[in-house]
């Protein structure tokens, strides 16, 4: 059994614990967690997230998983700005660098945070997915740093294809995303 599979199987018991949902044992820190995994296990992780949602999102459960896929949010922002037809044309005519700059201008961190900043109920758990799919247009540490300002009542779990050592994020085990000190490893 892979290391990612072993870690995945520990998520539901962790989320079901009262300590997790009430941020106990975190020294008054907000419950922000990172589930890091080997990027080659991306499809396994995606399937397991579906499994977690199926197991916990039912009327008898006192937990509700709300998933935000960063790539889907990017596509939604592009559709709302009515620029989806311009994206391939801009890339072809002006290149990837100009496309990257243009997308960041319309889909910056604030736009993502606005999509995630909702009213939540006790028992809700936020899953942030799609970190690898949205790179390089959005960086995970930007999302986490800005979510701290708006989400402090519900636990947040970011699924991260790479490594998190408690201090820094390394996307795909290749790119240093940035130092990030305010999250806990969901499963060590």
C-alpha cells in the first residue's frame, strides 16, 4: 500500500474528531491544515476526496465537506469576466508570459478569496483542491495567507501535490512555493 493511501485512510477519522472540528490542541491557532502527497498520486487523491465527501456529506452526519477546486474557480472567474474566448488568442499572439499577466490581473488572490469567503455552519470543513492544476496562475501560499483573514471558524484543508515540512511548501516536490508557517500537517 502506498504512503499516500495510508495517509488518505486517516483523513475521515481525523475530520470526525471533536478536537479537529473545534481546533483543539492548536494553541489558539486557526485550523488550517495541509495534506501533502506525492504528486504521482494525484488521481488517487482526487478519487479519495470524492469518497470522503460521499462518506461525510449526508443528512445524518455532523460534518459537511465543502470543496473549492482552485482551477474550477479560475475558470469560473474567466467565464464571469467573459474572456474565455480571448485566452487562446492571447496566448497565441502574445505568448504565455503576457497571458499569465493578463489572467493574474482578472483572477488575482482577492477574486479567489471572494469565492471561498461564505457563511459556514458548525461542522463544515473546507477542502481546497486543484493546487497543481491552477499553477502558475495562483500560488497556494497566497490563498492560505489571505484565507486567514476571512476564515477562522471552520477548519480548512488544502490538498497539496508536493511536500510541506511545517515551514515551507514545495509544489510537485520541485518548486518552492514560499515559506508558510501557519498551517499544520493534517496527517504526518
